[in-house]
């Protein structure tokens, strides 16, 4: 038996919204320690990893490891049927072919139950090695989202460069070019740690899609090293994270 209760549906809605533009279908791996998800997009350019510790939930029970295959767009439709302040309980018996979502209003005057058919998905689990990044930047998530959105209007590629105590974003296309430099701040709003200067180019549409996780966290962590995928991490309160990984573009960064 699996059962997990959140006091508010809002958090689950934000998580699903942050995932479903990257992966349409995926498996939630449930264990006695919490819930994990790991999926690549269809083009195998980016990977997303979700971790939610059991402490995130008001109530959590998982008698045996379970893999729940779901269509994330269908899950989003179910969650839209609930108010944000509704409590949600997710449950499934052993060897289930459906998962149940029970919503309960704050005053308990309204309850609703939905069943979502589970999918039999064949999904490969890729080991994500711990990486010591040459450049680590922590900055406001809303600022990163605005930069990615604005850059994406100029070019399909966004060049990110880390050097000393700053991170630079640049893009160039038919409209013209844009360059934005973010300096490390003394108040801790922006933190830049650089072991080796690095400049890499990435597909802007993926970076923009990653920023759908902005409502989950005030800050975003960016990790870069040569020859490894970019890390974009959003911490979910004190109980987990969403991490996106994106392979660098192989074309000329100045193109």
C-alpha cells in the first residue's frame, strides 16, 4: 500500500507544471524514504530529476517499493479540479492499475475523489554521477527566468560564461544582440564560485522551459563544467529538489 498526503495541492500543481513540458509520461518511484522521478525528454538532450523526501508529506506510507507510471498532462488535469488550499491524498494498493487522488477542502465540507489509470512504461534509469562543477552560481530564480525569456527572443542559443565573480549571458540573432552580466553581491542574493573560467552554449528553449520551476523556489543554482551537462537546480522547500540537466550545444558559441 502506498499513501501520501499533502496539506495543500498547490505544491503538487507547481511540481507537475515544472515537469510536464519536458516529459509527457514518466514513472514516480515510491519507497519508504520518499518519491523520486528521473526522465529524459524525447530528444535525449535534457534530463529532469525530482526528489521529494517523505518529510515533505503530512502523512506518508509505502509498504513496498512501487513504480507509478503516469501521463503528466492527465495528472495536471486532475489537479486542476482541486482548489490550491485543498489537501490531497495520493494512494494506490499493491499491484495497482490505477492511482487515487482524494481532495479535501480546508473546512472538510467538500471532498472529491479521482482515479487515474496507470501506464506500463519501460523507462531506463540513468545514473547521475556527483559532479564537482567548475562554476557554481546561485541567483534569484525570477531573474534567471527573465533573462532566459528575453534571450530566447534574440536567438535559439544562449551563451553562458562564468568568470571570476560574475556570470554572463549573451545571445545574438537577426534582431541584434543582448549581453547581460550578473555580479556577485555582498548580501548573498547572487553567489558565484569559479574554479576555472568557462563558456558554453545552450538551447534557449530548454532553458526557458526549465524556468517553469521558478514558483517552487526563490533561488536557482546553476552548475557548469566542460564536457558535462549544465545543472539547473530548484530546491523545493527543505524537502527535495527539481534538477534539470542540459547538454551543451556543439556548434560555435558565437554563432
